[in-house]
């Protein structure tokens, strides 16, 4: 049981998120305007939501909470970047709006990393308060 609870950590959640983003990007092939708009809307909240959910194992992992925070931070940092790049690769308006995708990437990254920072700070406060 201890091994299973250790494996069901933030990395597994990020792998599921990356699988979901790959599926969403495949649904926008060939790229359409409606599909690109959908990916842009999803790209704001999906990395942020997954970053916050990556701290959920805190409730069922009874040991090594400090390592769990580090695991969530590392997997979240890589996962947010990877998911955002995957979503941006699926957006194609086939006109001049594509020039704004660099700004959209930073928008996705900002939302995800801010949520990750909130989760880390809340987890550290909870760890020190015990």
C-alpha cells in the first residue's frame, strides 16, 4: 500500500494532463478557428488547475510530505511548460493572429506557475504548522 500511495503522486497527474492535452490538440487537426479558440480557452485553466491538483496527494500520502512538495514543484514546473507548449502547437488561425501566440504561451505559463506557487506556499505553511 505504501508503494501504491507513493506512485499515485503529482507525476501521474501531470502525465494524465499531458495525455489530455495531446488528445485535445489531435481533435484540432486540421486546425479550425473554433478549435483554436477552444485550445486557447483551455490553455489558461488546464495548467493552473493541474498545478493545484498536483498537491492533492498530500491528503493520502502519510509520510515524506517535504519530498512530496518537491515532487509537485519539479513535476509541475516541467508539466506546465510541456502542456502549454503542446497546446500552443495545436493553435493555428492561418492568418496574422498567429503572431500573438508567443504572448499566449506566456499567458498560459503565468497562470500555471502562479497556481503552482500558491500550492507550494500553502503546502509549506501546512508543513510548518504541524
